C-alpha cells in the first residue's frame, strides 16, 4: 500500500510538472502551393510539402475515416491507451519488436512535440503530455493538429498536401472513398504511397480501405447506402511524370509576382503556407509544350541544341487575355533543368518588321517607346497586340489572380488598365497588320518572312520578323482577337567565344522557321478555342 501510494504520488507530481512543449519547428513550416485558373495543381515551393487547414475545411467523413482507421475511441478516451502502453513497455523490456497502437493524441505528441527516440522515459513522457493535452485542449483542436502533421507518404505531411498528391484535389473536395483511402495509408505510408502504380500495393490498400469503410458504417459515420456506393478511387500516378520541370517556368514567374504583391521575399512566400491561384490554363500550357515537342523531334527547335555549328533554336509562346492582362500560356523553354532562363518573359527577340503595324501611331503609357525597342520580350510584344485587340486599352500582364492562406483571401488581382492609343490608332494598326502591303498566306506555306499576314474568322494573324530568305534571324507569329492574344517567337543562338556565353545566330531551315511558327500558333489558337 505504501509502495502504491509512493507510485501514485510520483505520478501526480510528474503530471503537475509536465509542460506541453511547443511543436517542433519542422512541423510548423509550410509550403506554398500554386494552382492554375481552374484550381488544378501546378506545383509547390517550400522545404516541406505541408499546408495547414482548419478542421472546418476537412469534411466530417474524412475526420471519421481517420478516427476509424487509427483510434476509434478518440472522441471519448483520455488521450492514452493503457493496453497499448503496456504492450510498448513489455516490448522494450523484453527486446521485442516496437509496438504501435497509440491513440491519435499520442501520435500527435510523438510526431509534433517530441523526438522520435524509442525509450521508456520518452514513452512515459508521451503518455503524460497526451493526458494533459486531452484535459486542456478540445478534441477538435487535437485532431486538427494531428491531421496537419501526420505523414501520408509521397512527401506529403498533413491531409491537405496528401489530398493534392494522391488525388489532385483540395482536402475540402475529398469524397468518402478518397478520405477512407487516405486514412488507410496512414498505417504504413512509405509502403502505400505506391498505390495506383504498383498492383500488389494497390490490392493490399484496397483490402484495408474496405476495412475502414466497414468500421465507418458500423460506427454510424456513413450509411449503408453510402457504403454500398463506395468505389475504390483512382490515384495520381507515382512517382510523378516529367512535366514538373516545364511547370517551374510558370512557378518562377508567379512566385516573384506573388511575393511582390504581399511585400515579402520569395523565401518567406515559400514557407508561408499560401495558395497562389495563377491565371494559367494548365491544360493549354501542357498542350503547347507537347505541340512544341512534336514539331521539334529530330530538329533543333524548342530550345534544343544539335544544329549545324551548335546552333540552338528557341521557341517562346505567350497567350494573354486582352483587356484583363491575365497570362493564360507562358512557354519559356523546353527544359528548366538545363535552361532556367525564361525566354518568354526575359528573352530579347529581334523585332524586325513585327512592329511595323505600329508605325505612325501615337502610343502612350506602357507602350510609349515601343517602336524604338529593337528586341522586345515576347511578353511585351504580346501585351502590345493585346492592347490593339482591346480597342486601345492596355492591361498590365499578370500571372496571379488571387492569393489565399488557410482558406482566407489575402490578395486579389486588379487589372491595371490604361488607354495607350485612340480609336484611329487601333484602326491604323489593324489595317497595316492585314491591309495594304500585307499579303495573305496559308499556314505552312512560307511567305517572305518580313511581310506576311492573314485575317479571318474574327481574329487577325500575322507573321513577321528579322531577316529574310536564308538569313532569317527571328520569326514572330501573332494572332489576336477580343478573347485572346497569342505570340509565338522563334530565334536562335550558339556558344560565344567565352565559356558560358551565347551569341545570336541565324535560324536553320530544319524545321522551316516560318511554317513552324505559323503552324504552331494556329494549333495553339485552335486548342484555346480561337475563332
């Protein structure tokens, strides 16, 4: 009796002296996610793939699935499982295999508040902190912390990142079947992360998924009808494909713009847990990249080297919404890993005759001095013709529509519009682009590179550039109407005399520059639903 009294007294003292520690720094660091105009996942920046979400954004069926899979007594227990603690102690004393079975509260304490060491003292401290946490914090607060820190495999820490990595949706959009699948993965995340690509892993996960759904039905979380309707979900393929490198061009531009808008550094943005809703049309972007790749197979276009004399041909594509400035397409290079420099945003491309339609027209605002620029960037050239399509109103190009954090909007884009030419000026540019002096050309039939245009179906197209014949240096193909302005630029370079430098080069005839630029711009235009 005296011994028991001493033990109980020691336990009470230990409990009183126990302090709930702050979460580890790595468990509170978040990444910033970038999505396209429709909300499709584009990529992320940050040291850890994690984004915090309030429990109110996690569907109840997802919460219940995790509880069914990991700790069915969570809503009513004291934060610990005496039986699981006894098993763990015996395993440690006897030298047996480590034992699991911890409650959700204990798992949260272990993952977020304590070190991962395995010892009796750490297990005892984990239990004391879990009990104190359960007595001083609301169950929902504990569950929120757990769901935001537990590892789901595929590099995803927390349920929001897991929803993106496995199903390409936000956590609030997870279905009953998807939520049960994620809950099933928590058990052995490093193994189950291959679900969808490894048949053996997928079959084993499906068995556990069925078990979780049965537990949810038995506990009243879902109805018998919901259980019967549940279908094993489709997963994003793992590991991911090779499109991530191409998308880094987009993330680079959007990251800089978002950081500038918030008045913070890009590093602070990456660690801030933001969601950057970009203006990009990801489906159109991927189709553009595929179109460039198809047209340059065996040749030297799209940023590939291998032409005569080591010539490398670059393709840059920009698609802007006139009157708004939203950038829908931004193809800045074929391989970000080999060329992080974005040709579409920063590449100086000799204009040649592509600016001739603006001759004699008074330009103001951002277009003032445009005709004096010998080598504009594709982005600036596209924005100039977008102003023509918008009846003389220039809208500053932007790639970020809005920025959110934990479900709250912290910044929204406002189009910066300014009239840069009057009605007469718009008429003159349009007339000079497809009127006198501009002969019609069929796509794929190379005309004189410095004088070719076509208009019809509600949109205007023109092809122009610098040089002609076998001395072509650049080719531009521009299409525009009130809905979209599209600019395709083709230029070349080769290694300079000094190591690491390049110098301009003439465009090779493989692929045929004019036909290539025109056919590419027409295909992208058609993919975008142009007239």
